C-alpha cells in the first residue's frame, strides 16, 4: 500500500514508520516541516501529487492544559486539520486513518464503570477533548473511507528525543531522580498505552477491510498512581508515591475519571487484543535502557 504518514516524527509516528515499512508498505513520511495540516491549501498542494492509497494522521495538538488558554489553536490542529485531510482523501478515494483520544469521555458519568465501547456517546468536557471530538466528526462526515482510532496515555521512545510533549513514564523517571516522594493522581482510571503496541495494531488494522471507529489501548486498566508505582518498582527506584485526588492536583483542564476503552471490536478485527499494560511497560523500560 502507498501510505502518507503525517506526524512522522511524533511519538506514535516514530514507531509506526518502521512497522509500516517492515510490512511492505511504501511510506511518504511527512513531518511538520513538510506539511501544515491547519492550512487547507498546503494540505492539498502536498498530498494531491502523491500516488496514495491511505493517509494516516498522527499529527495533533496534545497540550491538554494549555488548550484551555488557546482553544482556537487546538481546534485548528485537532479539528480543522483532520477536516482538510478528510476532504483531500475523499476527492481521491483514499482511506484516511485518524487518531483520537479517550478524553472524549471526559464528561460522561459511568456508574457501571464498564469500559467504553465505540457505540457509547462521547461527552468531551475540555477544550482539547472538544477539539479532538470535532476532528472525529469532520473525518466521519467528510471522508467515507475513514478509520478513527481512539487511544490513551501514549508513551514511546521518541519522547526521549524530544518528540511531542514527552510522556508520563519519562516524567516520572525524571522526577524520581530528584525527589524521594511524589504525589500522583489516584482517581483517574484508564489504560496508558505503548506506542509500539498501538503501531503494531494499526498496521494490522489497515491490512483488513475495516472502516469506522475503533478503541485501541493496551489491555487492563489502572490509575496514574498505580502506574507510577509500577514504573518505580520495575526501574528499581525507591520512591514513595502518595495518592492524591484530581482536585488536589489542580490541573487546569478537567480529565476523565474513567476512560478505560473496550478494545473488543479491534481485537475481533485484527485477531486479538493489544498486550497487557504491565508487559508493555516492562518492555518499554527495558528498551529505553539501551538508548539512555
Ligand atoms: N500522547 C498521548 O498521550 C495521546 C493520548 C491519546 C491520544 N493521542 C493521539 O494520538 C496521536 C499521536 O500522538 P503522539 O503522542 O504521537 O503526538 P506527538 O508526539 O505530539 O506528535 C504529533 C506530531 O504532530 C506534529 N504536528 C503538530 N501540529 C502539526 C500541524 N499543524 N501540522 C503538521 N504536523 C503537526 C508534531 O510536529 P512538531 O512537534 O514538530 O510540531 C508532532 O511530530 C494524536 O492524534 C494524539 O491526539 C495521544
């Protein structure tokens, strides 16, 4: 397949590129310097001349708290960008795979605490989530051959090289080197996901004839406090992790109390679930020691 990968030097893009190539796809890598997805003219100028079957959009504005102060910037990258990509893909009959987020469930109450299925109605409650959800709606409305994949809490080795906003694992390891005690939110439950596992699942998904919306995270669920404790246990760092509430942490944007995603639909499409989060974290920590 001939694939344009947008956001090629981001966390996910870095792990997706070699997997697409290893699977035999011809990939045109597009970094931010190569394409500006908020500019409809530029999007058309860059993509129109390319012979393609599929565009994968991993580019995004991911600064969740800053988005509260600059919602127009978040909207431009996360909603209008995907819209312009959808329009070009529709004109050519190309497939568009677009990445979205568990934060679309930020405002939902979930008394049963059951993982969210693709059929559950989103209720985004902050500027970032609103911009991402609007992007989903544009892609769905304007490109008939779309695949939208919602994921959660990405961590990939590219963050070590400065890609994107960094990731939670690297933040914990950095803070753990200078503090003996850390306060970490314990009342948000989700499933942080290794970009290598997400990338593997995306490559398998594009090789099916699947269309529509999919949830893709590592398996299992946990709080950020539990995740921090496991990071330090595996890294053999003696750090006391104190559980706090979201209110005590006091971030600017609201975050979902429960955004565990049900991956059953994806598992059926690609022949199995993504690996468990413990295993994914252990693999990540082992692989990062080879490059730091
Ligand atoms: N990171 C997470 O925890 C998380 C959680 C849930 C869902 N997601 C979604 O998963 C996808 C991949 O996330 P990620 O962590 O790989 O993101 P990332 O590391 O921040 O990478 C995003 C890439 O997009 C590029 N980009 C930003 N604005 C652009 C624009 N206007 N035009 C073209 N390129 C632009 C960035 O380039 P520059 O850095 O050079 O600007 C960067 O290389 C995104 O859709 C994100 O919303 C991420």
